[in-house]
């Protein structure tokens, strides 16, 4: 830990428990979201009737996988916040000392 200008302890953000937990959930959830979302979309559309429809389905697969990390990060952040011990504001938070 290093000290900032006021002499207080300063931890790096990537060493905090909640950041590590969020990163772990993100890594686990991203491929699950990508696979499930791709399969649900493609199976619900049925077989392509033309080459244009087949290329549209492939494009949807690509964009779904491109959006999966963002959806995974949002899910991971939400899960981390909802599963963590909440601070109710009765006194100053422990990080303030």
C-alpha cells in the first residue's frame, strides 16, 4: 500500500476483493451468455430460406458474441453489488479511516 498526499493508506483498485469477485464472475458468465443467446436466437428463427437470410443469421451470431462481454460485465457488477454486504450509512465506512 502506498500513501497519498494526506498520509492515508491508498490501495490499488485491482487488489480489492469486490473487483476480483467481479472479474471472476465476468469471466465465467460471458461465454455462457454468448452461447445461450446465440443458440436461442438462431433456433427461434428456423432454417434460412435464402443466402441473405443465412448471412443475416451469421451476422446476428457475430454481434451477439461481440455484445456478450458487455452483458457479462453488467451481470457481474450487479451480482457483486447484490451479493455483497451492504453499507447502511450508520457511521463512516471502514475505507474512510
